[in-house]
C-alpha cells in the first residue's frame, strides 16, 4: 500500500500530466502548495513509485508520467468526490430540457454534446427495444402484397419494416388489422411478442380478422425488429487526432478503423453490469485500445439497463470530470425515459 506522501505525489503527477501532457519533474511538484517536501524527498518518492510500477520515465533526464497501474490506483483510490462543474450541468440540463420526441434523436445528439464536453470520443448505444412497450402501430399499403408497418414504443422509439401481405387484400382489411393490433398490443413489451402472446393472439384473431395470417406476418416482422442490436452513435471521433498520444498515424488509423465499424463497438465496449466502469490500457482486450481508456455507464427504464453511454480517449484523461459528466447524463437519460413512459 502506498504511503500518504506517495499518494499525494502520485495524485499531483497525474493531475499535472492530464492538464499539460508533459512529464512532471520534482521541481514542478515542489511548487504545489499541498506538497511541503524538499525536492530531494520528492525525487526519492518518485523513484520508489517508478520502481513499484506506478510511474514511468521516458528518458533518463525527463520527469515522470503515470503508468496504467498509476491511473488505475488513482481512479480507485485517489479521486476526490466533487459536484459536476456548473457549466457542464448547464449544458446537459439545456439538452435534456429540449422537446425531442424520438429516442434516436436524443442519443444521436447526446453523442455530440458529450464529445464536445469531454473533448474525447463519445459513444451512445441504445436503447434496447426489448424492454419497450408498444404505444402505437400503423400499416401503410405500398403496392399489391406489400406494406410498411410502423411501430412506436413508449420510450419514443420508432421502427418501420416492410411486410408481405395477401396480394388481393382490401383497404378495409388493412384497417381491421391495424385496429386489432393496436387493441391487443398497446402496452405489451416487445420481448413478449414472440412468446405466449403470439400463440394466444393467433386463435383469437382468426375469429375477428378474415386474413389473420396477414396479422401474424406483421407480428413476425415486429419480432425481428425487437431482436435488432442497439443503434450505435459516435460523436467526436476526430477528437482523438488532437491528442498528442495519437499523433502516431498508424495508432490513430487503427482506432478510427475500429470506430468506423459501428456495430463492432458492442464487442469491446464494457457492457456488463450497471453503473460506471473504467477500463484502462491493457485492461481492454482489443489491441488498438490498449493505450486508451474506455469509461462507460448505463441508463435504465423501469429499473433495467436499456442503453449505454461511453467515452473513449487516451489514458491521460480527466477521469474525475468525465466520470461525473457520465453519471449526470445517465441519471438524466433515465429520468427522460421514465417521463416518456409515464406520459404514454
């Protein structure tokens, strides 16, 4: 375990390095008001911290920089609890106060807002539809035997899909299908469309709608919609290019290529559990991310996590500030989804 003095020095080095992106020397540390030790004492402690793996030295004559182990210790033990800065709160509060009617629009714009606030790359996933409940269904005929089915959920999620109907179906039959679907499915979770509800509806619809097989065709398409992966929105991918750690062209290209494969994000973003998760450097399994930090959190509906928010950047990032921003965003997004649900 590090001594109190070592913890103080490590914390100061990390915070200076995050701010300046330059190795930190003993002379600079001695100027900190809270560090009341001689330069010789500071140098000895820095050497010990380096020997224990918390610091690294790029050159013999240079100052020290934090190692991945040092960042991990800082995140787990040294970060001070503080309120989210007022300018961040004001920006996020204004965003969530906007009248936005669709979840897709919220998550798309949220990724841009977060990337601007954090100066890193922001990733927003979801929400997953399997926890959504059906709010409204529409069916719009296109040509003989084809129609567009539109489903709106209580979370404001809108999905459309093309369905195949009987070629000689009449307009009044289409309206009957829409009426029955809305009568039976409003308030039903997407996750239950394929289970017991499906078989129970089949028998009842056969007596109410002449072409009940067309109703089942619509249901089948909606079941497929409910199984789709969460949409992925990425904001500020170019922000990494402004970071000195990514001035190496090959390193930057490998990260940008990873982000361009949007849905692959779900394979490396920390998605298990709830609350904040921080993966630093080699804790990330994907090689292009092993010089990066990925911070994620979840947002919920009815107590269940339905989507994820993440920030990707170099290991040299302002952990406390970014984690506070993500926590505030998570709570605000959860509250927004809850209001939508109660309103529907």
